[in-house]
């Protein structure tokens, strides 16, 4: 027995993951698209947890603090 080969695998055989790499990637893309569609549907229904205006205000606050730090301290 060659020690470089995993047990239970014949020489020349590949695992399902190695053989179906393209199919697995496609499945990942499909799952990702479905998650995005579900999130968009939740947002359209109004099921989002944080209102958009709160997120926008937080972004403005963070960018403002960053700019103040640069101009006042630097």
C-alpha cells in the first residue's frame, strides 16, 4: 500500500468535491442568490430590524467623526 494515498481510495479516483467542483460552485451561487432574494423580500415587507434612517444617521456620524479626527488632530 502506498502511504501517500488515503485509505479507501483507489489510485486515480477523486472525491466528489474534486470531481464536481463546478457543480458545487453553482450550488453555492444559487444558495447565495436565494438568500439575497429572501432578504430583499423581507425588506420590501418591512421586516427589517433597523430602520434605514437609523443606518444613514450612523453612517453620517461615523464619517463625520472620522473627518473631524483627521482635520482637528492631524
